[in-house]
C-alpha cells in the first residue's frame, strides 16, 4: 500500500503486524504535494501536521503478507 508519511506509517506497520500480517516498508520517496494535500494545506497546518513552508511529503510503500 502507498502510505503518506503524514499518517504515521509506523502505527500502520504495528496494526498490520497485530492483525497477523508480516509488514515491512519496501520503499520511501519524497514528492511534492499532490492535488489532494494541496487542497487541505490550511487544515493540515492548523492541526500542526505541516509547518508553513513544507511543500513535500514522504510516501511510504508498505508490503503486508500473511505470515
């Protein structure tokens, strides 16, 4: 799955593992914000998830398989 670094990839890994899956991060990439994040910038900044100058996010590729 492609996961935004803003959403807490480590929490997702823990939840998948708790559900009995073998979960790992297979890749990471930093990219400029896409249209969805750009449309929510004010809210994300208000929530303290982004600072005033941040314009990129880390995308995390998580692989989860049955153990």
